[in-house]
């Protein structure tokens, strides 16, 4: 039996969504006991629930003797909750597999993270990419042999988006740039607007398509910028078929993130599954995610608009390059997903036999 520790939906966000998919994979291989750390109850009720989970966890470790504990590690102060479960697993000498989804404690020194990683020296650490693994191992002096890269491509189902052989190569009437994210200043929405305006200033016929919910703190500024651009549409939040339609409509995904703790954006993987090239700012794992022929990685957000204009002009002048970029983007997704699924299978097998 494997013990699963981590937040599950609701609420639904990237961390809980990947946790849910990982749990489904572990369940497909054998029995699992789940300890859900999502904040479903607030205040004193949450403390009561936490105490109940800790007592149940301790009792279960003693009497069920799991093969291992799998944990989706929190990115911030909630590591102080995680460490209680980590400490109990150490007391009972149960092997741990810790899944990392955040760069927050790689980019900065948190006192509580130092304490957490002292207890996790013997754990297997699952990271999102080799760059993340190197950063984690260097900051916390971990054995790199215990660090395993596993891309979120393992959890993105691209079966409904075709293959690299049948990516659409039909010329469009205009070039379409897409932006998909929670719409915040940190995610680069105003850099997207700047890119559209810079292209329009050069007489380039581009269309902009924005998808995602708008953060309330920038709603008025967002509406004002959007209102000035007649060639840009906002679709709102998109899921399922509507998200697929978004990716089929665009020629290039624009991801000018300013978020300092950006890790491995699932949006980029989803775009690649539809054969959409990507231009993005280099943060977190993004440098590992976009190969040269499948888009462009910009070193600094300060250079993003200038490099973006250059990239779009090249793709417009050379349609064959755009076609190759689309095929390469889908091919890269297929290879990444296939290798990540093999790694995932090996990890779950190792979890089942760890003890």
C-alpha cells in the first residue's frame, strides 16, 4: 500500500490538478490510502481536521506499514504542515517520494524549507525538469542520484489533438497570437498587448486571442487596453472543447511571464500538443520546454516585445518555417509525453516496492 499526502481539488489549481492525476495513476497500480491536505475547512475546523489527519496518519503508519509515502510538497509556508507528516514518516522509517511543483524554495532561502530538506535527504525527489533538479540539489545539497525529472507532459492528454504528421498546414487569412493563463500583470498580459501594438505599428496584420479569467486588481486597466485594440478578443475562461478551439485558432502561443517562481507551465505543453509554436520568457523549466525549431525562448522580459516582433516577421515571411515549427512543436510534445510516461511507470513501480 502507498500513502498519498497532498492537496486535492477543490479548490482546483495547477498543484491540486496534478496531484489528482498522480493519485489516479497510483491507484491504477494498487491500493492507496489518501491524506488530503487541501484547505476545505477554515479556522478552527481546519485545525481539528489537521489533527485528525495526523493521528490517522501515525496510526496507519504503525499498523499498515506502507511501501512508501508519496507527497506533493507545498511551495510556501504550508510546508510547515507538510513537515509534520514528513517527520512521522521518518519516525517509522518509511521511504518517501516527494514531488516538487514550485520554484519558490529554489529561488529563495526559506528557513522552514531548510528544516524540511534536512528531513528529506534520503527521499526520492521528483522534479519537473533537469534544470529544476540541478537547482534543488545545489541549494539543499541533495544527492543527484535521488532526483528524478518527470515532466507534466505525462499528465497532458494530447490524444484529441492529432499527431505531428497531420498538424494543420492550411494558410490563414491573418496571423493569430494567443494568450492563455490566469490574466494577471505577473503573467505578462500587458506585454502581450505591447507586442500586438508593436506589430500593428509596423503594419503587420495580426489577430490576438486571449483566454482566461481576469484578476480583479487589473480589470479596469485590462478593459481599457483591450478596448483600444480592435484586433484582439477576450474569450474568458475556456475548458474542454473551448480550450481545444482556442489552440486550433492560433498560430503562436505568447507566454511573456514575469512570475518569478514560474515552474513548468502546462499551457505550453497543451499548446505543443496541438502543434502550436511558443514564444516565452525564460523562467523555471521553460528553457527546457521549447526547442529551437518549435518557437523561441527570450532571456529577459525587457527584450520580449522586440524579439517577439522579430519572430513573427520571420514566420510571416517564411510560411514553410511556420509549418515546420508547428510540426516540430507537436513532435516535441509526443517525445516528451512518451518518455515522461515511461518515467512515471518506473516511479510508481518503485513506490510499490520501495519498502
